[in-house]
C-alpha cells in the first residue's frame, strides 16, 4: 500500500491492490480518507473508495506523470 498526504495532511490517498477482490477485474483501490471539519470536506463520506482495472490504473498513472512532466517543463 502506498499512502500520500495532501491538503495540509487533511486528505490521505491510499493506493493498493485489493487481493480479496482478485476475482474482479477492478481490484485496484484508490481510497480517499478525510480528517478535517465537515465544512472543509471534499467528499460526502469520511472515506471514499474508487476501484480501477489494471488498465485504468496505468492510464491514470500515465496521465499524472504527463501532467507532472508538463508542470516541470519536461513535456
């Protein structure tokens, strides 16, 4: 599991392979956990999970790398 803290540590993003769901195609989880006052929340729930297929996860990763490279003047 990889965890990244964003927004002054009020939002934790966890990315992991959900081995219990290995029978499903969308078994890669992006979990958003918010620990902040209700009026500052982005999501309705304290924890929101999005499940991706391996191809979707790779596409998202490539889009993030492309945006980061563009931001750094590398694209």
